[in-house]
C-alpha cells in the first residue's frame, strides 16, 4: 500500500521531492568528508585533499546507510525513469511510422532508392512546415465551426489538429542535430574571437613594454655617453693645466 501511494506521488504533475533529501544534512556531509579523507591517506599518513572522487569510487566505500544517499548515482544504461515515465538514452529520432502516427510530408529518399542519373531534390522542411501551419489555421477554423453547429462531432477534428501538431513538432526535431552543430560552431567561433582579442591585447602590451625598454636603453646610453664626455673634458683640462704649469716653470727658469 505504501509502495502504491509512493508511486502515485511520483507520477503526479507536481511530484514532491524524494524522501532522501532528509539525509543531506551538515552532519552527514561532514561524516562523508571524514571518510573520504581517511580513505585518501597516502603512505605518509596525510590525506590527499586534491583527490577527485568519482561516483564509482564513493560507492565502493563502506558507507553507512544514511550516507549512501549522498553519493551521486552512476550513468544510466538504456533507459531511465523521470516522474514515472521511461526515457531512453538513444539520440536517434524515431520516425512517425514507428510511433503509429500518419506522416503528412514525404520521406526523404535514400541513396539506394535514388537514380544516380536523376537525383531527387532534398526534403524542403520549411515548405512543409508552412503548409502544416496553414492547415492548422484552416482546421482550427473548421473546429470552431463544428463546435458551433454539432459539438458532439469534435473528436475527428481534434485528432486532425493533434496529427498536424505532431508532424510539425517532428519536422522541427529533425533540425535539432543541425541546431546543435551550429550552436557548437558559434560557441567555438566566440571562443576563438575571445582568444584572438587576448592575443592582440598581449601583443599591444608587449609593444608598449618593448618601447619602454628601448627608451630606457637610449637614456642609459646617453647618460653613459655624457659621463664619458665629462671624463674626457676633465682629462683634457688636467693636461692643459699641466702644460700651463710647465710653461710657467720654464719662464721662471729663464728669468
């Protein structure tokens, strides 16, 4: 009885959170951290704080029952349940025929079915989406007319509207791989643009630094040159003073 009530709670549109949330307390999180620290100790007895624990490694530890809910589950295989509904991991979009639904647009022919001399044009999704949209408007007007004249005959028109919506949705889902590829291209182009801007900024800073270094080098050379010039002038002055003293001494001796 308890299992049935729990299953009904899971299948509701606004399902309550699972009861395992009660185990996510600060006390349990601290206990799990201590267990991971003990399990990650090396030969020196020190815990490896940089170790990244995977879900499989955590599940391999001998954890108490109240701590097992803190370990993320492993990757599902094949199918998994969400609010009581089974979901598949397959990325292949099932066809409408496989789902037992009437397909209102032609199926694109494969290479084996095509004549190599006269290849068939590709399926124009936008054209059939436009046709389905117009059919939806027309069928909705007919549905409103039926409700005003014979409301008991609404089922057939509702089924037509449902089939049109499913076909339009399926056509849009055929574009999902292209959307994912284009989104990835845009993201990579944005990253490339950002990296290029960073490189340009680094080149600009490099040029500014090189300019400052060249300026400092030029100032250093000019300072050294000025020092050399002052040393040469001082030496010449000393020589001139020595010559003038020698001349005065010779003049004194003649007197």
